[in-house]
C-alpha cells in the first residue's frame, strides 16, 4: 500500500459551508489581484512614453513576459475553488444519503 508521504490512514473532514465560503473568499482575492496586476501592466506599458533605450525595452519585455505566468497562477487558484465547491457537493450528497439510510432505523434500536 502506498504511504502518500506519511498520509496513510489520515482522515480529512471538511465543512461544506466553510469550503464554499473559502472558495468565494479566494475568488474575491483573485479578482482583486487580477485588477492590481492589470494596473501594473498598464503602468509598465505606459513607461514607453518616457523610458527609452535598450535597457528600458529589455526590462519592459521581461516584466510583460510574466503576464502569462501570473495569469496561469490566478487561473489555477480559480480552478481550485471549483474543486472546493465540488468537494462540498460530495459532502452534502453523502450526508444526505447517510441521513436517508438512517431514517428508517427506530430511535430505540439500542436497548
């Protein structure tokens, strides 16, 4: 049996409402980061008006080339929030199924 880095036998319990709340929080923060990053990109692009020469061009290009990586990171976080919601849905479904199976049992089953 694989140990998975010492995680064998480990049990993770999550509250679906907390997962959804954290997903919303992460999405809000990503939106804010995206807005800030877009402002920074706009500012860097605007330096072409007053910062000239080979060094200026090189620094601008290097910075602007980071946009793909930053966008990938932000999209990755958003994809994780989708997975968090999916996990919350699994917890909700499982809880409902277990509840439905337990309902037929009488309250005085243990005497």
